[in-house]
């Protein structure tokens, strides 16, 4: 039976050696508060029940919930989220005004270890302090607010309990985030719904003031990165563990009274199909509202909090889930998926490079020069796995690319997955979802469930943001939700903006889950790139994705020097550990990822001036001297320099990057 804490006492509970501090003031006070600390006490999440008229001396008699977040050591603690509103309105049920405290559960420690077949680290630890506080609405429903505090951030979510026979609808959510007025933000405007949007493919705004209006008028997409004015505290706001009973949230375009509030999807999303407001039966649990926290931006990059907060894997046997590298023809030749002979050429490239897969993109069902079975048979002979593209539509999109009509209906979808299993196809890329409404969130979940039943891996494109699904469904290898390399085909602004975006997304979008950017386009496409060749070749390390789709054609990769081709043959798509060594969003980044005994360290310069960085190998804690291969910028944009040397565990290696440049360092302890 859950223990309770009296609302009239100040109680400090020691559990597992850590002070969790679930506290409420005396009965004489006007408000009640409860707090939970991170295990080392670096972060405090506080919940408060108070009358909103208390501050002005005009009490309403209807108490509401608020929260705030403090971060930092005792000598440099700051309020990073000022007092911010909580609460829900359901159809006919008010869980916002007039709440009464019911009980507070005994604080508890969450201790959990789990493994990921792909991601920024293989072995993950979820260690946090937890507190549940229950309230009763005027209508008799129970609202439980669960608080979590971990070393890398805090989170809260709602649970609603009650004896209602009929489903209920969420009318609004009052959760908001009151950022310090002098903070600076990195955020991406939410899409205006179109044939191909929303798809989380807008550009991130770079270090803008709090209160800047969203240029689309549609709000701001998660995740939102912020720093305090003194750069001593960094945070990233997002959500986790979104299930089929809710919607994909975002933030309002402008703060109201300094508060960025949760915003629903747009009515026009998904061609207007699906209810805007989610419907569910009680009990109901909301997604987590998550704030990653750190002393530096590097701390944000390394966090696994979004996965930590998400449901454990529903896939019992994960032996069939195989990360890998993918040869992909569409970027360099858009009609090529309709040509069997060209697809066989990319099978040859994959076999030559040791890449595990080939992706046959849209319209493979109307293939000339053979058919898909010819390509599958040829790939099998070469030891290359096949991935196939699918249109998700369905009534929620009008995109005509084929095959469509096989993913939106359960019976048809399961027939298709069974067929793919018989053919030996390893995975699918499902595209063009165009909505964050509940009906489309349910479609994502249904596709993942059915694909798991038939041993089919999944990549989502034209899609929503990762929200921890790769932990729950580890066969979800990647998601797009980024303005990626394909924009060299469509967007004349992309070459100028890409270098800066490439140094923002590791601190924002890629923090929360795998990102299918489709890197390493070396040839100029419709809009020639301004990045250096080394910058492009660093992206498969900088960007984490369970499948790495190499964008360019065979000629571009075959023309590289032998040692650079060897790097592309060896670079992993899954990592045992990730360390961000240095960086600043939009300016530069140095990141290190380990696979087995090998470290890959990659760096990017997002600026237009040369940059000198120093790689401190001591941070990697090498156990012995290592063989190092270093690829850097040459004397001009398309030139490369490479060298090998023996390095010691405490060495510091200087590297010079050209404007918009990059580098890769591979360290191997093999003698």
C-alpha cells in the first residue's frame, strides 16, 4: 500500500541515501508545495497548489497547479523554468480550477538498466527520483501529477482516474514553460500544413530572444533549446512516451505573460482528417513533458532522458534488428527507383563498400528493366539486404507516389508485411504522414506493432518528431523530421543555411532520437553545396541514425582516396557510447562516438571563418596507445588531407577547419 505524507507537515524523506524532499508547508500557509531533487541534488522540480489571485490580493477560491525548475550547484543555483501553469480541461470535467490536495505518495528511486540495438549509447541507465501527488477535481476525478528528477533533467506527466463509462475528450492542456526573460533560444517554427507538411523540416532559428514570434504563426516545434543569459544553464524542452491516446504537441508561437504553452496540431493537418482533440477512456496517462538540463550544451547532446522516460521494449526477441549502412539512389537520380538495372548498380556499390542494405525508393512497383523481384534476388546473391519505400496514405495525404494504400488499413498492412517477410525484405521506409493528430499518431503505433510481428524494420519519413519510440519499438531505426540533404535538390537557400543547421541539430533534433538526414552528398546537386568535402564526410559520425543512408551515387564514392573509402566501409551506424567534447549550437561541434574498441571523433565548423580546435584524448579514457587516422580539410573546399599516427591516451591533437569545414579522427587500439 502506498504511503502518504500529511499536507500539514514539512517532511524530508531519505531514500537510498539521497534527499528527495517531498515537502508541504504548515496548515497556516496559503499554498502547498512538493519538491523532488535529482539524485545528486543538482536539480529541483517543485509543484505548487495555489490560488491564482494570491499574488494580487484578490483570491478566486479556486486553486490551480504550477511548477518551477531550479538547476545548478548550491553556489550557482538558478531558476531555469519560472513558475509555470499546469492543468487540463476535459469535456465536462475541469482539472484546472478548484483542485484539492488528496495525497502524496512516498518518494521513490527509479533504477533501471536497458540496452539499445542502436542509438547514442548501447547500455543505458535510468536513475531518477520520483514523486506522485494526487488532487481531486470539483467533479470528483483524480488528477495525479508524477514528478521525475534525474541527473540530466526533469519531467512531469498527468494521470487521470475516474469512473466514467464513456470516452472523454481533451479540450485543452494548460501546461506552459516560463523561461527567463533574458534567455536565448534555438527553435524551429512549426510547419504550415501543405501537401508535404507538417514534417518538422523548417530551419532552426539561431539563438533568438524569448518572445520572438514564430514566423509561420503556427507555433514552435519540439525540441526547444535554451540557455540562461550567463550560459551557465542549458535546457531542452520536448516530450516523451507519446502513445495512441494523445497528439504530437508543440509550443505556442508567442509566450502569453512570458509562458510558452502547449499547442494542439493544426485543424488542416492530414487534409483535415482526424479529430483535433484526442479522445480516450479513463484511466488516461499523458505523455511526459520533459526538460533536459545541463551545465553546458555538451550535457544536452549526451542525454538519454527521452528514452529513459519511455516504455521498455515491446519486442521480446531483437536479434533480427540490424543497424547498418544503406546505398540509396534517389538523391543522385530521382527516377532511378523505377529502373531495375540502376538498382542493381547500387546493390553492387553496397556490396563493394560492405554496406548492409540498399533502399529502393518510391515507385518501385512500376519498375522498368526488370522488376523488384530481380533486384531482391540479385541483392541476396551479393549479400545485401533490401529496404523498400511505402506511401503511408490513406486519406491523410494525397501524395501519388507508389505503393500507396497498403499501410493505412490493418488487414492490408499485415498482408503486405507478411509478403515482404516471404520475399526476404528487411525493412520499410514509410513516408508522408502530414499530421500530429491522434489518428495519425495511432497509425505510427499500428505500423510499428504490425512490422514487429513480421520482423520488419521501419524508418519513418515526412513524419513527426521522435518521442522515445525507438526504445519501445527498437526496430524503429530512424525518423526524418529534419531539413536534410535532399534540400540540395529543392531549396536554393539550403547551401547557405546548411552549415549552421548542421551545427544546431546535434544540440536539438538529434538529441531526442535517430535522425535520417541522408548524409555525405559529395557531388553538387541542383544547388551546389558550400560545405567542404570533409564536412560532408563527418556527418555520418556527427548525426546518429540506426540506418545511415549514403546520399550520393557510386561514382562519387569510388572516386575517393582508398583510405577515405576504407573509412566509409568501416564507419558504424550504432554506437556503444557518445561523448560531446566541445561545441556551441550554430558555431562548431566536436563529438566522439565509440563502437567496440574504436572511437570516431568528428567535428564541424558552421561558420564562415577558419577554426582551430583541440581534441583532448584524455576525455576518452583510452586504456592504451592507439592508431589514429585523421581526415581534415585540405587547402580548398573539395580537398582532403589524411594522415596516420600513433597517439597516447593523454595526447591533445590540434585540428584546423576551413570555413564550413570538418574533420574525422578514427582511433583503433588494435596493434
